[in-house]
């Protein structure tokens, strides 16, 4: 399957280069922090 068969959104290429990425940086950071805190909580419960 070539790149031409894949929609630009799935390749991570924004259709409009001047537009912001669909996911803002703070959303990614918040999700990462939440994930890490959940993992730490589970680790504390297990240990």
C-alpha cells in the first residue's frame, strides 16, 4: 500500500500547513501526566 492510498490525516500530514496540529501540546502533556500518575498509583497498589 503506497502513501497515496492513505488519507493525509492518517499520515499525520496536516492538509493545511499553516494550521495548528489537531492536538494541542497541553492536551498531550495533560494526557501523559494522567497516564503516568495512573501507572504510579497502580504500581503503589501492587508493591
